[in-house]
């Protein structure tokens, strides 16, 4: 028997008033049997995200709200949540998006290898079977960009990942104390950085396939800017900027 883990789920939330509650309603009953705390990080939203989060805090004793007064971005919201989770003794930290694009229903499946101490990092990957991503209505330009950038990144980093662009990421304490995540970029490619820096440091990584879902959620990511960001990060890697 493995010891019961203290789990924190970090939920960066920006302009997520319309979707945040549905993310919680989709959590499987199995999550209620775990020692889990949910940290919603409201990243300076201008809509009713903070109000919805406060309602969830009132309804659920294991939900907490952290706030950025101004919008700081996706990566800084993660850094705030991860730092708080580590301060409070988390054994495992999961990242869950507030727009529901990454299925909350799959949290127990993704947590399992970490709870069993089999790995240090789990990525929910949409691209292990690439055709499934298209069936899940991933826009063709995003699919092509993902395939191209991932192929190039595998070449640069010497890895064989199915993708570097999923935001369904879970870590054990060892991963978050080994990778100096505060020093990583504040870009949307923070998750990809966490992957290759973890691999560089010899951490155990597991990819688990997840379904692709693209609905009516509003994306705050500009694909062209994102692509150039990824290329810039690869260049920095090649020039030794990630010898952390």
C-alpha cells in the first residue's frame, strides 16, 4: 500500500466566469475520496471570475482562492499556485484549466502513477494518436503547428514526446523542487519548458493519452506569437540558457 498523498489542484483562471463552475461539476466522485485542495488563481480577471470562485469557496471547504490584482499571465498564475502548494506541503500538484478544455473527469487516471510513486511528471497528451486530435476538432492549423513544433523540439531536446503543447500537467513534489520553475519563462510555453527541463534533470516522465476537445471556449493564445515563442525557447536551449 502506498501512503495517501496530499494533492493540490492548481486552476489558473482568467475571464473564466462562464466555465469555472462546470469544471468542478465534472470532477469525478473519486476525487472526493482523496486528500485534495483546489487552488483557484484568479489572474486579474475583469469579469465575474472572482465572484464565481468565491461562491465555490463558500460551497466547498477544500477550495481556496488566490488573486492577482492585475493580469500577469498563464505561467505566473501557475507559479503562484505551485509555490503555495509547496509551502503547504503538497506531495502532488496537478494543473487544471478553468475553461474545461482538459477533461476534469480524467484527473484520477492521471494522478494514479504519481500516487504510486511510479513517475515524477505526468502529461495528458492529445497527440499520442495524432488522428484522434483531429477527431476532437483541433483546428487544422493548430494540429499542423503542433506536429511541426513537436518534431523540431524532439530533435533539439533529444526526446520522443508526443507533444509539448498540452496544458494537462501533473507533478510530484520532487519534480517541483528539482526544476527551478520560478526561473522559467512567463510565456504560454511554460508547460513545454517544464517537460524538457524535467527530462534534462533525469526526472521520470509519463505521457497518458487524453481526448481532444475544442468547443466554444475563448482562447487567449495567439498561435503565431506562440509559435515564435517556442522557436525562441529552442534557440535559448541550444545556446545554454537552460543549464539551470
